[in-house]
C-alpha cells in the first residue's frame, strides 16, 4: 500500500475529469436503467450448451442412459431462463428507443425456445464435423480426443449455435459468443457465415471467416486462412454501407485451403474439390478440381557448405 496520502488528494479531481468524458464521449458508456447483456452470463450459457451438446465431456462425467435425461432436462430448463433474460436485454437495447413499451421478455422467450428446439439438429451437424476432423487429421487418435482437445471444433461448435441465434435476429449475443471462442482459440468466425456440415479447421490459429462467406460441405481449412472482403460498398456520404451484402468468398463442397492463404471478394468462388496452396493470395474464382499454388520460391543459404561437410557458422 502506498504511504504518501497527499497523492490521494488528486483522486476527486481525476474522478470529475472522467465523469466529464461520459458526456463528451457518450458512445463509450451505457448509462441507462436497463442493463445490457452480461458477458459473464453469455459465457455461462456457452458452458451449459457444451454440456448439452457433448454430455460427459465437461463438468459432469458420471453420466449414463439412466440419468442423462434428468441432467439434460435441468440444463435445458436453466438455459431457457438464462437465454430469455439475455436475449430480452439485447432486444431492449436495440428497440427501446424507438418502441419503449415493447414487452422484450415476451419477444425473447420464443427465440430462446426455438434455439433449444434446434439443438438436436445442431448435434447431428457437429457429429459430421467431428468425423471430418478424425478422417482429416492423421494425428487424431479418436473422436474423444477431438472433442476434448481440438480448438477448431470448439470454435465451430460455438459458431453453429451463434449462427442459429443470428438467424433468429438476436442482436449482440451471437457475436459475443463467437468472440468468446475467438479469444480462446484464435479462430474468428462471424456468426452470419453459412457453413455446411463436415467442416474441419486444422490447428486453427489465425483463421478468419467473414460474415457473408458461403462454405459448402466437407471443407477443410488450415491455420492462418483468411476469407475476407476485397472492397466495401460506400454510402453517398462516404461511410461504409452496413448489412450482409455479399462481400466475402464462396467455397464449394470439398475445398481444401492450406496455411496462410488469403481469399477475398464476394464474387470469388472456389469450385468443388479445388485445392488452394499455402500463402496464395486469391481475388478471382477458381474452377472445380483445380490446384492453385505459388511457384516454388528460390532459397539462398549464405555460408552453407557442401552436403558432405559439416555446416559451420560464425556467431
């Protein structure tokens, strides 16, 4: 603890200066009676969803067919309440200024229930994603290892749930979910992207998938891949146009994209079963069954000795 009490005399002035910025920089604060969605609550929801989607792998492991119904039932009931509360908060923030008398809880509950209705279908898709990872990675020893250990599957799982909420026109929460996965795994998938089943991200760090990407069945990406925008539409006043107009590429069924490749543009289509090599920069479409690679770079080894002599370097 600091001992110079005189320095603390500055604290009231510092506080006053900060409070002044809450008027000057009003976009950086939310000083209202109605709370925003809670980051901690959304993280808790994601944890519950993993328990439902992958029972026996997380918080509770002594599950069997005799008690699984009770356990999942309690989770679904809790998720109903948690989702309804957080969705209502998000809707209220989006709609209250224009329609302050809306019953946001009544609007939120059907969205929460509809997400829960869709979870069995989400699980069936995730089974195909897990199997794609097992078949696509020679280092994978079992499906269990993929569920326990693979960051790509974690990011895809969060995306698949967030995408359903995005389709239900829930503000904030889908992006909050995918950003939780992004912070943990280094994989950035916008919840608006459309991704088919059997999707596999190998290693994963640095992967970016934009909002209007369309990705087919059985697609495989390696680390560092960017599926981004080439240019942006602007309004008459020069500001960027908002909305989900097509600005990110399409990858058709069976495409493989190797590490650090960059594919840009809403009109860029990578045809079925095409392979895009490492470090390729693409802004034009590629026909099906095509392989795109950079020419082999010329390497220069300074100070190298013939292969039959030991290498020696000055330090």
